[in-house]
C-alpha cells in the first residue's frame, strides 16, 4: 500500500535557535508494517535537488525509520552548507509514538557523529538530536 506522510523536524539552527524544516515521505507499506521509499526534505533538496531514501517499521503505537542521505550534507565551521556528491551520506535515525489526540507521529531523531582524535588516545563522540512530527495524508 502506498502511503505519504508530511511533517517537520526541528533542529538547533546555525545560530543556536531552533529551526523547522519540512519533509515528505512517499513509501510502500507492506502487511508486516514495514515501509521503504523516498524523502523530499526541504533543506537538503533546496541545496542538492536530490531525494533521500527511507526504511522503517510501525509496531502498534511506535514508529521507527532511518533516512539516508545519498551524499555528504553538512554545515561547516563557517556556517556554510556543504554538499559533496562524491562523498558518502549519513543516516538519521527516527523513533516516535502515535499521538492519538492530535492524530500524528511525534518523536526524536538522532545523527551519530564522528569520533574525533584528541591527542594520542582520547576520542569525543558527537551526536546531534532533535524532534519531529508527521501526519498521514491522503494522496
């Protein structure tokens, strides 16, 4: 079955304030409640004209999915958007729950950061987190 969700994710922005970005998931949902498809994501598409891939599942009132960027997408230390179509993209893990009152999925997303060498053997593992919400739409 074809499904479409529209939503937004909230990210701590380039200047330290929360920023909201729209996304749309178009996916095929199977009988086991697993889905896969594509994602239009406002910030990424504006800069690359590319879509992301998505795979996930629904288990009763919980949803979990992974969005995968097709190439490198990041903000550098000068707050500039960097896209390199020759470099591998990263995954964003989403986990949420059904909000019956508002009829939408709500939850958090996380990007696992890179390990950074500090001296000879000290590593800092950065992670980025934020929130999301999305609703099923009739197509």
